[in-house]
C-alpha cells in the first residue's frame, strides 16, 4: 500500500509523526510526505524533524504567506502533479488548513481514496476559515477518522449515514503525540516559579478585535500580580499589541515562541492553562491541567461538558471568574475521551481493512 500524506502546519507534522511511526511497523506500507509550506518557519528545519523523530518530507512546495485563494489554488496545482506521479492507494489529510482542503480536492477529482484525520470537528462558526475547510474536506472523504464521539455525532446530524463513506471514532492522534513527547520534553531557558500559569493568545477573533485583546490582557495582568503567567507571544499578537500601544507589565513573563518540546515541558509543569488555541485545550486535558478558553465556542465540547474546560470569551470579568472556577475545579482526568493513545494504531487498522 502506498500512502501520500499532505501537511502544511507544524501541529500537523507533530500529529502525523505518530501515524508515521505506526506506519513504520508495517513493511507493506510506503508513505510519501508532502509539506506545502503553508506555515513554514525556521523551526521546520532538519533539526526540527530530527528532534521530533518525524520523517522528513519527500516534497516541499514552499507555498505560504498568500491569500486563501492564491494559496489553495497553487497548492492544488502542485499537489496534483505529485499525486499523479506517485499514484497512491490513499491520501491522508489532517485537520482544517488550506493544505487539507487542497489535498482533499485533488484526491477527490483523481478518484483516489481520501482519509480525513480529525474529521467531524465543528465550531459552528462559518466565519472561521478552518470551519469551511473541515466541512468541505469531510464531505468528499472516503474514510472519516473522528477523534471523539462528539465528532462522530456531528457527522450523523449532518446526514453522513446516507453518504457513501465510513465514519470511525479512531481516537485523537494528538494524545498519541502528547504521550510520546512527554518523555522528550525540554525545560525552556527561562525563570520558572514553582506554580505558574501558561497562556497563549493568537486566534484572529481575538487579535483582530482590539477591544477583545485589551480585555484579555487586562485580566491576565490582574492574575499575574499573584501568579506567574508565562506567555509565549505569537508574532501576530505581538504586532497588534505594538500597533495599539498596549504595553505589558513585567508581571507577565513574555517569551518568544518556543519549540514544541519546550512547550510540552511548560504544559506538563504549569498549574493551569489560559488559551484561545484549539490544540492546547486538549493538551491541557492530556497533561491533567484545568483550562480556561478565551473563545466564545470550541470544537472540544466534551472538555466543557466534563468540567475540564470553561469558555469565557474575551470579557475581563468572565475571564477572572473562569480562572477562579478552574483553580478549584474537581476534574476527572481518567475519562477516556480521546482514545487513550491508540489512535494511530486504529487509523492504520482502518486503512488496511479497505
């Protein structure tokens, strides 16, 4: 069996690494990796792949930093050339990036089997480009590999029982990765107090709305007076703060973006997480940390339903209240919401059934 995997963002490589490691156990499977370059940065170097124990891409397209239309169109053209050349049995796409959608469109039109890993996720916010990408990709996939029961139920509600495809709860490959990389974690070269809060702010709904951003940082400043808040500052957020003359106090420990292994260390050693990231909400659960989510909705409803996460939006008082609630929360982290680290094994098992 030949598989072509299409990736465009660093988190996708981290997730795909777990599947690639499982593929390596099967002599009958050959994998070719395409890196579109959508979110290319200096961390996506040979050192990154070596340290993360991820196979290096077979193809690098270098398509990034463009409008959604230009990026997706150029990816379709380049991915098609490679897929026609390689003639795989399956194409794997992950998540909800433009790379995901481009790979799905090419695969569907070439009548090659398409598997969507992380299928069925919904924020129910069509203003998010990611929501459009994931919905369209799901609709043309042959195998929909859902990370949770909630994702499976989303597809059932959308009528996927009546569509010629297979829907499976495979578990979440991100949990596989978290368990693997926990043993490789590296302490960042910063001063870390015994009990600290980890925060990340990068999502466009917050950075593009100065009122939301101000409110979030006003709340973080108050919290930081009593507990250390470590904030790896995303370039987009840094730019908006500078343009609007928002100066953070020294109470907040602002650091440059860090590598994933350092981030894993911070997640594993913090006491609480405050974020607008989708992935970090899950990682909080994997590492048994309460989470305050600075968004109005989340794809990970099961975390909210099981009191491991609280949605607070961007209102200062709601953020402060949510922080106090989650500090005292009694959370059952033994719940098997994401597959228990067996997702990659389940995914390969499903591919081999076809």
